[in-house]
C-alpha cells in the first residue's frame, strides 16, 4: 500500500463513522487529496481496498466531482468565478488578467508548479462579486488591478498558509457581508481546508 | 401486493399490474414505448428520457418517464400525444448530437435500437453543426470486449448489469457532463465471466466483442433458438449463422432459466466449429500415424472387431451429446452385446448424487421462493455461471445464503454464513455435525430450503454431504439441485441404462480389459485427475474408436478417429438440464467435411452388423426418448418442445441411472477445482477465448506462501519429473495451508495431488535466461 500507517489509521477512523464502509468514499477522497494534492491512481487502489468497492467505482466518483483533482495542481489553485453575478460585475476582466499574468488556459498548471488556473461556477460570494479563490480561500470585490497586485504578492512572498481574511484585507474590495466567523487558520495546500485532514493552517 | 387495476392508455382502458412500471405494463398490453436505458431485468434509472409519456396529474398533464413511474389505479396516460412526440424528437436530437452517423461501418446497424427508434420517433434532421465528440477507437476493455466510446449514449445498461446482476462492477462512468464516458480503471480490465451480456444489451454499437466485430451484418444472419450445452444450466440461446458459418450466440430471455443472460464461455465457445484443425475425415492409425480412411472402410473394419468381441465392447462417453444420442448408444450397446453394458462418463465429480424418492427436486425458481439457500458444491460461478447469477438475484431479493466448503468464495460477501476451514477440513469433511452449526440450524429448521449439493473436489468423500443432506431433509422443507456441472450429464443419467464414473472405469478395466472401446467426445487424459491411470489402461486396449471434433491427448491413443458433428449448432436433439428441464437443441450449420452425427454413425455400423435399426433418424430417437421419459403428461417430443407454451422447456422427471461404486480413495494434499475457462480442446480452438484458459497459475493465501518460504510470482511446479512453470498468486480466500490448483490447465492433472508437489520460485536470473 502506498499509504503510510498514519494515513491508514486516519482512514479507518473515518470509515468507522459510517454504517456502511462505502459511504466513507467522499471523505477518503479528500484524505487522498490531502496527501498528494490530487487523487492518484495509487490512492484509488488503496481506497477501493479499504471500503470494498472496485477501483473504477472510486474513479467514477472522484472524476465526477470537480473539486477532486485528477492531476497534480500547482502550489496555488486560482479559482475565478464565472457565474452570473460575477460575470455582470466584470469577472471576465479578472479572468483575462489572471490569464495574462499566468499565461494559463482553463485547468492548466504552469511549468514551475506554482499556479493552477480554473474557471469555476458560483462560489457563494455573489454579494461581493467578482470573487476569486486562492486555495479555496475567497477574496471578494476583485478588479483587474487588485488581481495583479495579488499575484505579485503571491509570487514575491510565496506564503505557505493562505488565509482568506488576510487576502481580503490586502486585495479585496466590497464584501458580501461581514463573515460571522473570523477565518484565520487558512489552508496549507491547494486543497480545501479541513481540520480532520490536517489541511488547515495553524491558527494565529 | 400485486393487483390488477384499470389504467387508460391512449384512450383505451387496459388492465395493469399495480406493482409494475408503466413502461412494462404498457408493453404487456402491446403498447410499445421507445426506450434505451430501461431493461426488463435491470433496475430502472430514468437515464435516457426516451420513454417520456404524458400522464394526467392534479395539476394538469405532465411528462413523466414511464420507466420510473409505477402504475396507479385510473392513471390516464398518453404515449403518442404531440407533446410526447416533441419530447421524443428532442431526446433523439440530443442523443444524436454526439453519436456518430457511422451506421454503414457499425456492427449494430440493422439491429440497433438507436437506429430503429431514430427512424420511428426521430426528428428527421439535426440542427447541430458543431464538432462531435471524438475518442480513440476502439479501446479494448478486456481481452474479448471492445468499446467505441463516441457511440455511447450513456444509458448505463452495461454498468448497471455489471453492478446489479454479475456483481463485478469493473466498468463505470468516469468524468462528467459532456466528457462522461464508460471506462475501466487503468490496468484493471473488464474481466467478467458475464461481459458478453453487456455487448448484447448495449442499445448502440459502443460495446462489441472481438469475436463478432466486423464479421457479418444482422440482416445476413440466419437465426434459430437452441439450448447451450456448455454446462448443466442449459441456457436458452439464439444461434446466428451466415453462409453456413456460426458467427454469434445470443442469450434469450427464458424466465425459468437464464433470464436473458449467458456466461462468456457459453457465448463465445463456439468458434472452434470453424477451426481449420477440426476433424473432417475418418482416420486410421497406421504405423503410429493417422491416415485418412473412408467411412465405408472404417465401418467394415469396425464391424469385424465388434463381431469378434461382442461382449468386450465398452463405451466412455463425454457429456456433450444429446439425449437422443445417449439413447442411441444405449440401444446400440444392447443390440451388439448380450449382457448389459455400463457407460463411463468422463467427469471427475460424478457420484451417485441425491435422487432418492424422499428428496424433492428443485428448479431454479425455487431459489427465488426459498427462505434459505444452502450451497456445498464445486464453485458455481466457475462451473454453473448462470446458476450463480440466479443465486445472486435470489439473495438480492432477500433469500438467506449459507455456503459450506472453501469453494464459492465469490459469494462470500452476500452470504450470511460462509463455513470454510473452521468447519470443514482440507478434504471437505465436516469437522462438526451440521446440527451443531447454530446459524445453519436457525436458517434451516422449518424453513423452505433450496440446496445446491455436489462434490467440491474429485477427492471429496460424500459422507459429509450425506450428513448435510439428511440433516436438511429431516429438518426443513428441502428442494435440492444435484450440482453435476458438465454439459448434458442429466440427459446421460436419464437415457443410459447405467452410468459410471472414471474410478469405476479404472477398476473395471483393470479386472477385465475391453477389446473395443468407444470414446465419444471425451478427453479424460486431458481433463481427469486419474489421467495417469487412464493413460496406462488405454495404452493396453487393442482397439479404441474415438468419435470427436478434434485430435486431443486421449484420442491420440486411438486406432480410429471419426469426425463428429458438434452439439452446439450441427445437430438436432433434446437437452436435459440440472432441474431435469428438457429443451430443444437445434441445427443451423451443416456438418463439416464427412462428419456424422453419432446416431448416423451408429446406425451405419449396426446395419453393417446385420442388426435391425429402429433409430435411423433423430426424430425416431426423440420419440423413443420421450416414451422412456418419466413425464408422460408432457412428453419431450420435438413437437411439444417447439410449442410456444413450452418455451421454458418441460420438466421431465428424475429417474436416473448412476451406478458409481468406486471413488478416488486418495486424500488430496492440495485444493483442486475447475475454472470456467480452461485448456479444453474446444476452448483451445476458439480463437477469441483461447487465451483466457491458457495461463497457468496456482493460488494460496499470503501466510501460506510465507510459511512455505515462497514469494508470489513466477514459480516452478515439479513432481516425478514433470516440471511446469507457473505463476503463484495470492488469494486470501484460500484457507490456510492449502494451495489451490485449477486442474483444467494444460498438464496440471498429470500431477498426483495425493503426493507432495515441489513448488519453487523462479529466480530473476532464471527468468532472464528463459527470455
């Protein structure tokens, strides 16, 4: 098995929470992603063995959901919203800017493995459109100019932990609403931040 | 509960089963609703939207998919309204957005639901001008199945079949949206014993088989319904031939037997019929070499042999003859010899079975109504694949499953109890009395039980089976299937006066060697664990006459070899399956070369002997078979069996004549069994599946492998100078300390499993030097 003991233990803990093993598939895929940054075929084999379904069934689920990445992503996953609210607030300019800076098309990763660019559907920040996510940490009220400075900052500092509130403070514009919970922990990889899977940054 | 209710379809009132889906209820009343994804034997998904119909709802008329809508009383349905037509046109226009219009080069064209329904319900033209989806074409998803993904309309029939019915979901949808495709996991091919069914139920030409691809157009095919004689299940099949060549076998939905499905061996193990190496002329061995001899000369020579040795003529029969041919041999033997003759059947798993009057005989449908199914037999997935599907189906519908023995581990996941090495020792003897098995007791006492009982291994002593059967018979309402798995074994039991096994043959022939031995469609040297003994006996016999399709290890020892017709498609007759259900075997292709059917050969021989023959034609023989048969109400004559009311076959009673007295006495040190695919002479000569049975391997669990100081991978198997290279594979379902040998691999039967066999890993240097 290509998973170490610690990861297997963690997986077994997750599996135990469900009456049927196969129900743990979703969280296990996140666990796999926390390991590699994407769902590798090796991980699929491990998961299939752990929960007793075939590899291709795991593959089927993992390729259906777009947040399970099928290929390694860069250090920073840039998700720009292209849904209606953002679109009418000029997200296409933001997208154009991102593409200009990174030179990437949709779902591409640069050669250095720093940026992955994707266009996504609604990320739930319509009030603060246009919105953009760095490693799933949301910044609202973006303009092409703030996008440029955001990228300059990312390139220069290459921060390990990305925290939404910090990004918002530095580069964001209008906010949809005051977020109830201060999100200070952020994420440490280009995967969603889950406390369970050790993908959140340390809280400040 | 099922209840007939009134519904109104297209203004006509019909009676419909309130438990059925609308699409099925309409079908029953002759109203066809177009569909792609819905299949009678699969769960509905409502995937394709082709079956949209308009129903009246409290909020007015609404379009609903009829494959996910159940019949309700007074439902008003319109299947042909303008709205429905528009919906159907829309669905088809969408489906044809990406479906290539390559019908002229597509195998499905001519029998393609998409093509047919586009003609009947389609819009006539498309507004789509953009580029269609493209995929690499075709990709092989297994050794025998090919997939053209751009043709796929994502109906999920194949993926549902492999998940729901065969239980080996190795194909699934991957990706999503307009990128969705059916595929396997990399390096995990769709190696299912039932994969051919997906080709048959695919409503477009996306799935094709290597066997039939580009071989014929459907409108050129001749078709006839027949019965598969591959195992004792006796699936109803449709034979397709063109220009006198067998090209395809399809499953036919026989509700009582195979319900439309076939195993891949039944489906593809016919290609040997067209094989160049098939026997076409009679052969005589002259100076250790076979030379062609005319049938007339052959009959003359045999005549003299038989006349001189009237009581010393014996018969070793294979299991692939028709009832009529068994009856013919029976008659033949009675006519040429003064004493009653025994027939030896080439099947290592033969024993007297459980046919006593106080044990009632099961049908497959009993599996569905039973409270509990108890299995102790050889692996049914390997040897009776469609019975395996029926068991799975029954368990899915709530029947309890209890398995004894180390076989049938593929059913372990759905079995409530799997009694393996804790309860049963390495020679398949019970370590515990059945009444002491609490779960078994609870599941059996006072319940309806259907048991599938047979030898788990050629070496198994039937004592423990007796214990189990008498326990079940005393404590439950038992119906039993004797799981003899080879071909038309049950026809042999019914139509021969006395059937014996190979251990009997060894014992009997050692005492009294026959002068003339007829070996008919049997290859015991290539398939029996008694091969060494049998070889030495056969070598001593003066005159062996082999009637067969090919030259193989056994008839290489013969003095005369006579080409025969194959039961697959070259003769007419009847077949009796494991439930004693008789059905018809039909002919669709002519005899190759000078091949005869068994009864033609026998009647020629008899008339040369000056005996009167009253079984010249297969029809006369059939009348005889039907007369002798137990079921006198529904006689199994061709005429009766051809009636549509007898489509499911006729259950013909259970009088059997098995008289085995000797058994293999050695205790096996190894766990042996037969796999579906093997090195049989027919499979070897069927191109598309020959490779599937040729790989040599043995299996053991990891701890056994470690205990023996071995590693999984290439190994040598060695005993008494026979050294074969093989693969050692880890299989955790094999009990501790046992090594599993699939005995239908080339030369594996030559090992003496009662003695130690040396297994050693092949080192890397050896592998290199071999290469």
